[in-house]
C-alpha cells in the first residue's frame, strides 16, 4: 500500500504539495499561488466534520440520502459482487453507516478495514461495528488514504473489495481520480472488486442549491477553514470579510467552492502575509460530476472493468461495481 498515495497524486504538482507537506506548508504553498487554492481535505477538523454531518441532512443536499437509498434498495445485488471471505476496505470512512448496509447484507464478508485520517473517530466507529458484528474482524487503519498506508497483514490472503462511497472521488482532479483507481487496483490485487459511489451531472439549479443551501450550513463549512487556520496556524482572518461562493462550472463539470474576499486586505497566517484583492477568491473545493458513461470511461482507463451500475429513479446518483 505504501505506493498508493504518492502515485495517486504525482501527476499534479499542485497536489504533490498537498500530499507531502504539513497543513502549514500546504497553506503557504496554496495561498502563494495565483489563483489561490487550498485542498478540500483540510475541511475535516472536528468542527468541519460535524458541519459536514449537518450538510448530509440538509433538504438541498441530495447525495447522501440518495446513495443510502440505492445501497438499501440494492444491497442484495451489490452483495452478489462480494466474494466469499472477502475483506471490505473502505477508503476515507467518515461514518460507518454505509458500510454497515453492505456488511449486514453480506454474511460472506470476513473482515472490515475502515481507513480514515481521524484516529479517534475511527477507533470509536470500529469499536461499535465490532460490538454489533462480532463475526467480522474489524481492522481500522488510521491514515490519510491519499498518502502512504499499509493494509493489515491479517487480510493478505483474503479477496479484497474496495468501498469508496460518497462521491469522494469527485474531489480529485479527473487524472488523479484515474491514478487513484489504478493504484487501488494494484493494491487490492487482480480479481479485486471496487464499489464506488459517484454523483451524476444533473440540472444545474439542483447542483447549485446542494452546495449553497438556504440555511447557510455549507457556507459555515467553507468558512470554517478560515477559523481552522486562525486557530492552528496563528492566522488573523476576519470571517466577516469573506463570503462563501459555490457554483457549477459546466465546462469542467464540477462544483467549485471558493472563499471570496470582500475587500482588498492583507492576512497573516503560518507566519506569512498574503495580499487579497477585493473580490479575489481562494478555491477551496472541486466536486466533479460524471455521467454513468464518463465515469465508466475513467474507470476503464484505470484498468477496471465496469461490471454493474445502480441508480435512483431521478438518476441523481450512481453506485458502480468494478472488477480489476
Ligand atoms: C464529501 C466530497 C463528497 O463534494 O459533495 C459537501 C463535500 N462539500 N458540500 C461533496 C461537500 C460541500 C462532499 N464530498
């Protein structure tokens, strides 16, 4: 597994900085570039993770509840792609809610390997799955799945099934997404299966609302990055001088989230000063959207064979089974 994340991100110099450095180094690098940018992975401190949970319950944010419905409705069909004694390896587990649906529907699964950057949260979630499903070996790995990590030795001889729900792959630039899938295939081994959740291109108004909700929760989630820099990196961002911007970019087929400076100003963070023009933005997240065909093409280019796809009635979201 050691090679996974290094290679995942190697195609893009801009992501190389994010992959290899500390938060401080990343901020100095990203805010020093033009246009300014920060990696979406830094949203998820304790406050950011709680805000994301709140986002998943918003009426406008359809992805989570749609994916849960597909998983619940199709659990038996999806389970048919999981081999006997398989280990389910989940990349970037936040909550174990989605994995539990597959674990419940798949008595043939012998091990569950949730991989997440937040060690404390992961330990709690792992303990709770262990309590509820004593037949399964729960082997958490506390790691940033976009960086180096090793799979537990205990699953060396078991068939591996990757699980990557939530359309998290949409946060990767498409070439990085392909590289991630290719490396995941090499690590999981030939014959491996991957179950991936992918958000679909749809009516732009629906997309825009999902990332710019009426209650302003996504705005707080985005602005929390400034709070985090203030706290962890001695920043002096004045939150009242920045605003949340989110919109669908139809050319690049992605939602973009930005933090827009409402005036010309100088900010100090991580021991450096940065100038902002009035209206200048920091690009904080891209959330790429795919069609079923465009995601299948991406997976195929990464060495995976599309084996099945499930979607909801409105075709808002898709779950793909891939074979390596
Ligand atoms: C967790 C990356 C899938 O892109 O929809 C939600 C994150 N950002 N609202 C997404 C997010 C703003 C989410 N992912």
